[in-house]
C-alpha cells in the first residue's frame, strides 16, 4: 500500500473517532459486514431487533454513520435500520453548539 492509501485510512479512522456511539442491547460474535437500511420496507429478510444506538459528536452525518456501522460490526449485528436523523443542542461554556445525531436499531437476521 502506498503512503497515500495509508494516509486515507488514517484520516478515516480519525474521522470515525470524532463520532460517539451509545449502544444498549445484546452482543454477539463480531461480523465483517453490516447491511444499512433507511426504511423497514427495504428489509427483505426476517430479523429481530437486538439493540438500539445513538451516534453523535460531529456535524458530519457520514462520519456518524460510519461509526454506527463499526459499532454494529463489533456487536455482531447483521444490519442497521436508521430510525431518526436530527440535531441536538449542547451547552459548552455558555455557547450553544449543534451536533448531528442519528438513531438506529441494530438487527440480527433469523
């Protein structure tokens, strides 16, 4: 791998590190691939919801989405259903900041 490829990987990891994921649910053996859904209607396999997650910490939804995918892999989920995309306000030293927030359900196929 050339130095530009390594740099791209490093930047990707740093970007994901800027997002924070809170997860509540069951854990299984880690998976290598997670399917991403934005509507229940798109899920063609039978599944069960094994947990819920909230990703935040940056204004970039793609970074939060990547962090959710990595967390889902680590928890052994087969899929993620994005249930809500929005903003939250934080008060930091008398300044109100806005951060993106993505809520998701982690799925396990039957």
